[in-house]
C-alpha cells in the first residue's frame, strides 16, 4: 500500500514536471516566432546595395570639393535620378530626405573649447582652428554666401533656407558621435531635390573654412521586403585645413503593418507571450503565498522572475516602436519633418531585438532547471552546483589578473592604436585570451616588451588559469557521477512521457520483428502467443 502511494505521488510529480516543460517549450516557441519576426534576412543585402550605390563613394571623399562631386554624382545622379520620391524601378522610396545639415563654428572672436583652461583669442579675420563643440557653434542667420543677413532677405525657397540656422529639440538619440566630435540636432538644412541645388551650393561656397561637419540624413523604404533604413553619413572637417573624415550609420527596421499571414502569427505570438507571463506570475504568486518571500531566495526562481520581466519589457518596447513608426508615417503624409521619429523608432526596434534575443537565450538556459528529473540534466546540474564554490574563487583571481594585464598594456603600449584607450586595451587583451587577436603594431613598435608581455600572458593566463576551469569541472563531474550512479533509474520525466504517449495511442511496447519470410513471421507470432498464454496461466495460479 505504501509502495502504491509513493508511486502515485511520483507520478503526480512527474505529471507536474511534464506540464511545466510543455508550458516552457510553448513559451520559448512564441519568443522565437516574435524574435525572428523582427529581423528581415534581406536587410543585409539591402545594406550592401545602399553601400554600393552611394555610401562607399562617400568614404572616398578627401576634400570639400569632393563633397560637391559626391552630392552631384551619388545623391542626385544615383539616388534621385530626376525623381523626387523613388527610383525609376519603384523598388526604393524616400520617406524622408535626402537632407544635408551643416554644423559650423563661429568666425573670429573668441573660440574657447569647453575643456580649455585658457581662451584662444583670435583676430576678427582669423578662423577658429579648434574642432567642433556645442559651446562655440555658430547659430546665426546669414544671407547667400554667408554674407551679413539682410532684413529684406526672402526666407522662402529651400535654397535660401540653407543660410538660416534651424534649431531642433533635443532627443535621447540626437547626438551623433563622430571621430572628431559629437554633433547634436540643429544646423543649416538643405533639401537636395535636383542638380540645381548641388550647383547652387558649390557656386555659393556653402562649405567654407568655418564648416566642421556635413551630415547627410535620409530614410529609405524597400518596397518588396518592407524594410526601412535610417541612413546617416557624417563628413567631418575637424579644422580649416580642409581634410574630410567620413563615417556612416545604417539602421534597419522591418515594418510592423499586417499584410501577410506571418504578420498575424507574430502579433498572435505577442499576445500569447503576455498571457503566458500572466500565467507564470499567477503560479509564482501562489507559491509565494505558501512559503512567503523565501521563494525568491532560490536563485532559479529569481532568475525566472527576471526573464518574465524582461519579456514584458520587450513587448512594451515593441509597442513603443510601433507607436513611433506610426507617428513618423503620419508626419511624412502631412509633409512634416519625420527623420527624428524614424530614427527613434529604429533604435526602439534595435532594443526590442536585443531584449527578445536575451529572453530567448535566458529561457533556453532555464531549460536546465525545467528538465530536472532526467539523469543527464541532473548530472549536469549537480556538477555545476558541486563546482560553484571553486569556480567563484577562481573567477575572482582571473578578474584581477585580467585587470592587471589591461593596466600594464595601457601603460606600456599606449602609443599604438590597439592599446590607446582603456576600452581598446580590454578588447585587445580579451582577444589575446581567446587566441583570436593579433597585433602586428605591438611587435613592430615594442619588439622586446611586446614579446615579453605576450609570452607571460599566454603562459600565465591562457595555459594555466584557463586550464584550471577544465580541471575543476572534470573533478566535479567524476565525483557527481560516482555519487549518482545508484540513483539513475528509468523512472524519470522522459520515460514517463513515453509511457503516456504509448498508452494514449495504444502502442505496444514490444513490436513484431520485420520478417520478410511469411513462414518465419508465422512462427514468431505463434511463439509470442505461447509466451502470452504462459504468463496468463501463471497469473491465475497466483
């Protein structure tokens, strides 16, 4: 009787685990559907096409004259092609732009950098030679050719607006970090519509010795694949020497509008994620009512709560991105500025994909906890628990050793690019630890110290400390396997699940042999019948 009660209790526990596993896998499936629904595989090819059309040519710009040529040949000739909104084949549409925005510094007077101790006093005819900074940005209005503003000067027409400063409100993504400065919103805007605009800018000397950056901004929409691309190209002129340094950013975002069955599946999966989060929260609340806040003392339970909150945040950010995209499209239809709204929507889309991918990774990792009861998972879980103390102490030692090598690399080799900043030094040392990074400049500029640094790092960090991890895990695995060898039985979740499926579909555990000869098959069936009759007779005698 006691044995039967224990068996029924074990079956109830296994059924509860099967339910948790089913809910967990269903939740993971919905996360994967929504996550893959946010990323269009053709985004890469779309970006390559834009790079070939005009971005790569912009990176060849070396002077202000090349900027005018790029505007005339790439922006007007390739992109516009005598069309205001789309290419001749209709595959690419301008949703915003193309816009050119200039950032300038004040002419003459006192040009003081925000970090300078002494102010650089320059004469009225001398250009400010310092790099761009918002503290001395030029925000005045001018006439054509940067002449003194005429009060009777007409402000109508997109050409005339090129000489008037247009401020823009600050947004959380307004700052663009270039190689030589950080550029916020606002500037002298020009909408490029045809070749006349490019020629007018060149003849009017729109780019002069006070120009510090020309920023190209535009939103492209790929019609067949329904992908938005927020395009930013910054041509920096750090001083009045005229040298141009070009950087670019392309942010891709898939439209959220429902057009196909796959879009419906994504939205249904979003709703299902919220429903399953609510279900898990109800389960957690019932557990906390039974045992109180001790429920959160278990790291796995705390980990589960964190994943649920992360999933809820991902859905919230996704809905925020949808709202910003609709606001941007409405502004585009109303012929209002829409670039900033699209830019913010693209960042929300990126945050959504990061949150969803993190949820998928953490949910897959949580499978170790869900699959408790299976011998393989139990052995792995016990190994990690057995070695956790040793791994913590070893990780602390490795962290201090890593920081020590980073400090030495920054102090010794700060004159080369790979060790010029703390972040670059950490990246270089991390690459050395994975044997996936080589620095030729290190051995060229510092042949003796560089060789000594690499030798000590490889021997001490890679060959000694990293191998300690393998030794700790191997010893814990062997110890746990010896301790659990008597506890491994067939009475676990997967075996119970197989039994339930066999009983559900009336599948016999013992299958007939696949015999091609009919006579052998008949003899085998007769033998099985005799064995069955003998078993029934024994049961009657008992």
